[in-house]
C-alpha cells in the first residue's frame, strides 16, 4: 500500500492550525468583552455604601473558594500527566490505602474554608443588617414602599406626595424604607445599591440604603409574582439636593390625590404603564394597608 502523494492529500490534512487559533482568539476576546461589559452595572458596579460593602464580601468569598478550586484543577492535570501510560517512573501501588498526613490536609482545607466563609457571613449579616441605620450625619429620607400587582408605589410621608414606578431621591442622603405588599410576597431590589428585601402582606419590613452620586439605577422585583412579574421594574433617580426639592415642588403642583378610592384602583392587577405622581396622599394610608385594615382587591373582587 502506497502513501498518498502530497498533491493528493485533502485540504483537511494539509490545513494548518491557524484557523483554529483565530477562532479561539476571537472567542476569548468576545468573552472578555462581555465580562467587562457586564461589570458596568449591577452588583459589581455599586453606587452606595451598602452595595460597596457587599461587593467586598463577594470578592473575599470568591478568593477563598478559588484557593481550593485552582489547586484542585492544577493537581488534576498534574496527576493525569504524571500517571500517563508512557511514564515509566510513575509507580502503581495497589495495596496503598491510607496516609495520616494526606487525610489531615484533605480535611483541614474544607474546615478552614467553612470557618472563613462563616466568619464573613457572620460579620456581614450584622454589619449590613437591612433595618440597621447607616452611619451618616445627614438626616434620612423616609420612603414607604408598596408592591402591587405588578407595579411599585412609593410614598414620601413627610413630603406628602407619592410616585408610581419611579423613585426620586437625593444623592448622598440615607434612605430609610418601610415596605409592605398588597397581595403576594415580592422582593425589592436595586442591584447597584444592594440588599434586596422582601415585601409581604400584613407585615412591614425595613431597609436602609444610600445612593452616593447622581444617576439612574434600575430597580426590580426579584420574586416571581405572576404574569406581569417580568415588567415589574422601576427607575431610582438620584439627583442633587436642590433638584430633588424642585421635583417635590413640581409634583405638588401637578395634582392628583392618592386616597382609599385611588388606591383601590391601583390594587387591581395591571402591568406597568409608565410613571405617575400624586400631589397629595391620604394620611396614614401606608399603615392602614400594612395592617390590612384596607383590604386589597383580588382579580375576582374578593378580599
């Protein structure tokens, strides 16, 4: 049998690996670009003290776990290379079954990981407890949050106004939230500010956040709550102090009253249809909603 002549060899046989290398390089560059683009927003691009502290916890936890993941990958490749069939120096020991030093290393590493991760979780859960006020000298802004099907209602009790699907706050001022729900459980979350927290009917949860600089940050519901869940988003607009005062004044001149009758209309399930403001809010509305003295209307009209 004669070997094929070079001029008769197929293109697949004579093809150089340059094409594969180019594809590998393109995939690597694309993956790196997508990874960097994803860091421009969300939990890896915090804009408040809570979000920044949570990012440090995320980085520390990742580094601790990589201290095991990377050596395991490297050792797996080393063992596969050393005990390859052609390596005559590798010794096969079928009767070997125990080593006290190896057992100590194997069990001490996960024990240290659990210890370190547990310490980070313990410290972080106390330092970043949602109801814990932020250590700021500035007086906080009180905001009452009500999750509807499928919209967000924000009440400014001291300013006497309310906003639907749009939360405007001053930059650099602590935000003190009280949250509740009209029907099912939801989750209030602004990724760039940190600390998601649940809203539940007949219950009030508390959360403290802060936006360090002006900007628009996406807020969302992180808890499935029905057909309109995917559109249950809002914009948190952080502005300068004077701009916030101007917005409050402009809202009071635009009219609209949020009372029991208006709120009953809002409780009917409907998908988000843009932002809306109310110049007046019925006093004690949030407390009546959270205590269930004002029953939410279900799709069938029941309570």
